[in-house]
């Protein structure tokens, strides 16, 4: 079956602009999480969604927001971009939220460069 | 902060077993141990997980100590393609999926494994 699909793969934006990234989870997966990865900070948790509701949020400013649609697809938005927002943004989905089979499947990420 | 600590880097000779340790001394009874790896510029890949019993799959084996305060991921015959950053995380699996807040899944810096020819 198809994996986690993130679009676009690469993006270049200028400071002050906003950006929307998309994530389509594996079919049947209802939980979607977002991470930011930079060389200096590693993988940083942004937020997690289940059933169109944000279930947890990392320590990022309000410029970072997200949402999940009824088909489990998710988007994240970053407004007023800063140079420090340049990163690989990763989306991960999982099949069931309860029980032991809570492994994430990650997408390939969106590489955002802010200039 | 991450709930696990791992060595920053390790080397392993090709064809030998790679043993990657992870300390999770504050793990609670309902938290699972998960291992992922990330090959350069790709998304992390799930490897294996366990609660208290040792686990094995086609990729690796997971050995969890009896007190559950540490674990070891074993790649039985490391190849050059196993060169990657390996992450050990712990997380409780929510009982109720409609629970309003979940435990954050925090990745530490991981172990950079270099498999040497």
C-alpha cells in the first residue's frame, strides 16, 4: 500500500511569507504527527492529531499551526517565516492509537528553505 | 526532554553484530520501547518495539532488561546500508483514543552508527 505522502518535497520561501505543507497518511491511519528536523536541534515534536483534533502540541510558537481533515489528511502552516524555520518537516502516521502497535510510519519530508 | 539516553556514535565492522544500547531508567509500566532509524535525508523508519519481553523481527532483535530500565537493539549482521542514526524512544499507548491529550513522543539525538567495510 502507498506510504505517507508529503507535498511538496522541496520549497523555498522568503522571510515573512507563509507556507502550508501537506501530509496524506497511509490509508486507515487516523493519527498524524508532525516533526521539525534541523541539524542543531534534531527531531522536534510539533503536534499530533487524531480524529481531526489536536491531541498534543510541542513547544513551538503560535506561528506554527496545523489541522486534520475528516479523511485524516493533515496540513501544517507556518506564518511569518523566519530564517530559523528552514528545516526538514516530517509527518508520521500510525494505524491505531491504542495497544502495542503504535509504530509510526514517516513520510520522506518536506525540505523548507527560508531565504 | 527525551526519556532515553543513547551513546552519540558507534562503529561496527561489516558482517558483525551491532549492539546499540539505550537507557530509559524512568520508564513506567505502561510505556513501550520503540526503535527507529534514519538514513541520511530520509524519514525515520520503524524497526521494532517491545514492552518487557525480548522481540525479534526480520530487521533486528530487541533485548529489554528485566527491570526495563535499559534495552539493546541488535542488528545481527550489519551491512553498509545499516549506517544510520538510530533512535530509541518510549511511549505509553493510550488506552482511549479519544483521550484529549497524549504523551508527547520525544526523540533524543540518537546514536549515529557507522558500519565500516
